[in-house]
């Protein structure tokens, strides 16, 4: 965010004319990035800032987000809330089950199935829509050869193909992802009619969703439109990108698909104006790229590592890349949290240093925060607290246990 802010200030000459940046419209991946970018812009301007409009990409379908494009910018029914959609899908699944074999599902199974079906609908919308009729035709053609459970699955997906769209039409609502794509189409149409003359920037997004890609396409046509992609690997050649396109789990796969959808060549992307890489940074980036290479590209990895390193010292790439990297083998999660807390505390006591704890384990983040709190350091995990760990949530759990076991003396 700091590099993005400094680059925007330098490119627009905002230090001399703050109004130029004040008119800009900047899209970020989420609300947290929007708040962080506002602070980074303030620091980059040395304190004199007319804040531009910074909008999260996930909120482009909201009415207040489209207010700038006129009252008729989005002619779509309102979107269902997550709870409403979950309940509606659960009812449709129950109706399908009763019709299929006359038995009903318990509530827990219903909600789990509704969540899975909702995830499938979201994935289909994110990639730009799926022609579900092909599945129906395939199931019909291969019915004699398909096992019975495959046929049951195909019948179950009738909920997505037919029942869900019909239900939305009857209640006068739209699916959230479909509404978001409609919002992007509305913004693109408005920009095509009246292109904004101020900077419009999409920054930090890989373009995973169809709505985001549609917005990016519109931004590319603007006189002052700019897209800032995060972390494109500059060392991948044409063969490497082809391998990445066939590896859905590769971290560059979504970026490659987005570039292809936008009609861009990866090597046409210009690097953001930052300080030149040090030898250690370049070595680490190349080593990470090799470590994450698709399986099909790992046959000649040691030859590629030797080619990347200095001819006389082929091991320098690895040793240089791992400089400054520490490994701690903790006995358990408590010790792991203590190590993380000590490192964070040491960073806070060192001037002009920053640190972040990145972990997929929410419990580790909470343990670390609890240890820091003992030292008078309040750093709350960015994921927030589970409902069960809040005062209202605790009360609800106690009441639920009492209702379930009213004779329990505790």
C-alpha cells in the first residue's frame, strides 16, 4: 500500500496539486485495504491530503456505491442476504429430498448442504456463469452407463439449474454474484457513454471474479484508467505460463486467466516504480517461484536453478535466498504462540520496524494476542472474534446448554 500510494502521488504530481488525486476513484480488494491506502496516501503526501474516493471491489453493487453513476445505474432486483439465501436453499433441498424418497433431512444436514450448494452457485457466477444445460444433456446421454449416485447428483443439481432461478424470480430477488456482475456492467456502460476524466485505478486484485474482470475491462478503455496487479511473476516465460494455465492450484493461475480475459500479454505488464531489487530479494523471489512450479515443470528443476544462479556458484541462489529466514520447531501451539508474541514484541521495541503474524490457524492468532495482552500490548486478530467468545455468544451457549439439560446442576 505504501508503494502504491507513493507511485500514485508521484505519477499525478499530487504534492503540487492535491486536487488531481482528490478526484480519483480507486478500487481495492476489501475495506481494510481501502482504509490502509487512505493512511498510506496521507503519509505519502506529507500530511496534506484531499482524500480520493476509495471503494472496495466487493461493494460495487451497493446502492451507495453506484450513487455516483446516477439513480438508474443498476436496474436489478435487490440481492438476498447470506442468511436468506441459506434458508431458501435449505427449503429447496428439503423439498427435493421429500420428492425423491419421501424422507426429510435433519436441520444440520440441510444447512450443510445449503452451504455447499451456495458455494457452487458462487463459483459458477465468479467464473462468468455456467451453462448447466450441458450437465443435463450429459446425464441424459450417459444415463445407462452412469452409476446411480451420479444420476442422483445430476437430479440434485436441478435445484441450481431450475428451482433456484425460478425461486428468485418469484420472490423478486437476485443472486448476490449476479447482482455484482450487473453492477459492473452498469458502471461499464456509464463509462462508455461518459468516460471519467479523472484517474480510475483498480489495485491489488487478481481479477478472480467475473464482475471484477468486467470492471477491469472498462477501466482499460478510460483515458486515465490504470490496473495494478499484485505479484505477477516476471520470470515466467511463455512455456511457464502455459504450464501455470493447466495448474489450477498455482498462485499465478488466476492472474494468468485474468490477463488472457483482458487480452493482455504477461510480458506487457510494466513493473511498478519501486526501488531496485536487492540480490537477496531477487534470489528469494526466484526460489519461491521454483518452489511453487507446477508439477509438470519440476522434472528439470535443478538445471533451472543452476541457470538462474551464478555459473561459478550454482548454490548461491538458495543460500542467498534463505538469508534472514528463521525456522523455529515448537513443541506445541502454546510454545508457537509464545515465540510469535516475543518476535512481535521485539519488533515493537525496535524503531522503524514492522511485523505481521500470518497464519491459517485462528486459534494461534488468538493465543498470540492473549500473550501480548498480558504485556499490555493490544493487537486484536484481524479475523475478529468468534461469536462463541463474545459476551452475547457465551450467554446464548449457556442458555442452550440449560435448555438441553435443565437438570444439570452446573
